[in-house]
C-alpha cells in the first residue's frame, strides 16, 4: 500500500511517499520512497525533490500553491525521481493538520464536515490551517476520491484532565472554545511510543516527559499512555521560549503595550510570534546554532538569550513533573532536542534529586534513538529522532485499513 503524506507549514509544503508491503506495519519506521519540499519563502517558490538517490531543485512556475503541489507530485511519475507509473497507485493521503479544536481526538477520514471544521478553526491557526485546506483540495483535484486522512496536532492532548485544560478565566469562555489544546501531538505521541519500544516496556507503565524542541517547542507529560499536560495552549504561542516566539509572559504586558504604546493586535502578534524568543533577546537570530556560535564569541546578549531559554525549559520540565507523581523517562526530540548536546546537558542539570544522571560522553556522541543516562540513573534520558511523517502514514493506514 502506497501512502502519500502532506505536512504543510506556514511557508513550506513537505511531502513524502511510503510503501507498506503486505499491508503489515513494520516495527521500525520505513524510509520514504520519495520526498518533496516546497519553500514558498522566495518568489514563486523552490521545489526540492529526493528519490532514487537523486536530488533535484526546481524553480516553480508560479506562486499558486495548488499548482505548486501539482508540479511537486508530477515528479513522482516523471523524470529521474520517478517512483510510480501513475499517481493512481497512491491509495491513501495523510495530512498533518495543526488545529482540530475540541472535536477531534483521533485521526479522521476527511469529509466535507471535517473540511468545514478545519476552516472554522483558521482563526486559531491562521498560519497553518489554510495551508492544510489547500493541500486537501489540491489532492481532490489531482487524485479524485482517494481516501484522505487528517492527523491533528491537537488530538493527542484531547484526553487531558480538565484541571489542565481549563484556563482560570470565566468558565463561559471554556464552553465557547477557549481552552488548552496543545500542539506537536503527533511528535509527542510518536516519541513516547518509541521510548517504550526502545526500553522494551509497556507504554502504559511509564511516566514520560517528552521535549519537542525545534524552532517551536513544547513539552508533554505522558502517563498511562496519554497526555495529561502540555506547555502549549490555546495557540502554539504559550509555554517555552522558542526561536522567535516569546512563550508565556504576563498578559498584562499586552494591556500595557496597547494602552501606553498604542500597539494593535497585528503589532502584538508580530512581536510575540516573530520578533521574540531567542531572536528578540539576542538580536541575532532565532536559530539556536547562530546563538551558540555567538556565545563562542562572548556575545553577552546571546549568552543571556541562551540562559533564559534553559531557565524556561527547566521550569517547564518541573511543571510537567508536577502531575506525573514520578518520572521514568525524560525524552528529547526535534531539531534542537536531537542535535544540541549542550541544551540536553543544561536541561538535566538540577534534576539529580530525582536520581537522574546523564552520561556526558554518550550525550556528546551524536546519539539517536538511544538512552544517554548512566547505568545507575533512576530516570532514563532518551534522544529520539522524531518521525512525524511516518507517524502520520501509520495513523492514516490504520484509519483506512480498519
């Protein structure tokens, strides 16, 4: 069975094709047969394709996104990156959808009603949900009635207890949809399951904190196999300090900026989502690699930005710890979590009272899908390569296969 995955961001459209043979999901993630990525950040967009050990870069003919998706999928059946005789060989299409609101707690076959719900939630994910709809509708035009599945970032967090989900504002707003939704759910779910698999223990027996650290970042507390708390909330702005996002701040700051400095909603959104975080404090970049380089040059603003980042990360680990009644696994995933050994080291420092002991040599040895705690550590420390696209393919396969 061939499954196409579309993972749309605010300025990118990533895609890959998997083949599940004999209709049996393998224990470990498969390598995609083909990968495509459109970067809409410049001009008409750039398409990068990888298949058959060949990499291609193509300048798109226009900035029309549905046309760009069509051109991307053409590389599946033509040229040096051809892996299919015809697009009709694709049997399922899975989509990452950032916001599924309170309605969807599992992956869902896409129907007109599901499309309407994704559209209705655009105000809560204005940079992402429109792109998901574009991808869904483009597939309808190109592949007709092929089954499409929405895999929601919010779904994994839908079983959070209300004590974690309800904000302490007038309760009527909860009834009207203002609640903690949480994000990166597909990654958190995969990471927790992968930790259990590597350790050879039932997921339901483990108390896990998963740290999805990329340009955006969030933590989740996983107990009995479900998310019981997470750092992101009504939107992906809450929680950790991130690359360009502020994370949680005193909400009265916004009132002050509006009253005393005449900020409007758009200016606040621009500042908090695009000009804050590592970029805002350092004045250099939202990319942690650039911050670490500047620290090596003794840049004081970069040092401050990094110290705040670590302080907020450790505080959020403590926040997740509070509801778990113990900790078996602390897991790091995504770009920063997988590659920044210094972040992992600093994040673990101070949690020795839990019996956590990091093996410093393992930590700097580029570990992947490995336990980097010492033998005597009471808490396992895992580095897990996130496989969001594979997780989307598996959930899509399960939905259609059943």
